[in-house]
C-alpha cells in the first residue's frame, strides 16, 4: 500500500491544507490519518492533479552514516563498530519536485540517495527480541543532501546536513517492501551515479530501529534514513537528481541557486 500526504487546489481546499491519502491505480483516495486504519473517505483525485508533499511530518530525521562499506572507503573513513547517527532538522525537509537550493556557504554540495523508514507508533528502549514491525509505517526514498566541504571542515555534521531544502523525501510511503530484493539508486540528469543492494548495509533496518530506540524515543512520523552507497558526488544548478528504491518509486528534485 502506498500512503501519501498531498495538497489539492480548487474551491474545496482554498487554504491548501495537507491531506492524507492512499494511492491506487494512479488515483489518490483520501484517508483520515496515516497512522490509523486507512478507511477511504470517498473523495479521490487523479495522481497528476495533486501536489505530493513530504509523506510525513517528523519531529526528527535520524540519519545513519557509513552504513555501506564502499561509501566509507570513498570518504577515506574507518568502518564504525556500531551505528554512527546524526540528526537533520525538520526545517530541511522539502517535497518531491521541490528545489534543492545550493548554499553560497559551500563550494560542494553532494547528493546521497538512501532508503528511509517512517515510524508508525512511538517506541523506546526496544530489546533485541522485540519485533519492530508494529512500530513501522513503511519505507520511502530520501536524499541526504550534504555540504561536503563543510562536513570536512566542521568534523561534526549539523551544519553540512542541516541547510533548508537539504532533506527531500518521498514521494510516498510503501508499507510493504522486500528488503532482500531492494536496491538504492541515484541518477543525476538521468545518469546513474549510485547503485547498491539494501542487503549491503552493515546494520540492517530492524537492528537500527532497536539501537536508535535505546538512545531516543521515536515518535509517529519520525524518519530513519539508513545510509548511502558509494558514488556520492556534487550537484550543480540545473541538475535533476532522482533517488530510486526498487519496490517504492522515485524521488525527483531539481537543483537551484540561492536567491
């Protein structure tokens, strides 16, 4: 099942309020909530006639660094013995098709395509024997846009990862995904730059959820981004970057200059 947040135009939604929906056969059917039973409310729109928004409104985006060995190698970094986590602020979020705006404070801004997990219900202090599935809403695509030169300069990641527009994610949440068959790929101007199996991750999704819950409470809608494969590289004004996860879909954003 594909779940989304979206906005319509027209007399029924003059304020442009966000709605929740289920996507089926190129139509969006309105539902009351992402997190409860997805009973359709009767109203529907053609998918092409709505504006898809970032599919949840997280209190935090927890990202995992160096979760693919080849990516750690390309950065000249050692492999972590336990998950390396950092936060992106919700103010960095943009929707599918919105613009990643390059900051004048950086001379190199990179794409980082990733598989992300969206939480369904709050969890904390999960044990190794706990089943994580009841806590998960589903999976989506995320681009962990990074000012690479600032990351190296600052050592810690907050500034490099936290600029406005540096967290596109979407286009929707897929509730069922075969992780064993899933691949993460990133294309810039239709040229493939990244490609790896999700199975290459050093720390698997269920392990990450339990491990992070030991550090902080995960709230409904919170996002865990599971790390990027090798092949990261710079973005330029005018580029179109697409993050694709097989079994989910494609997150597409253009790149723009700062005003």
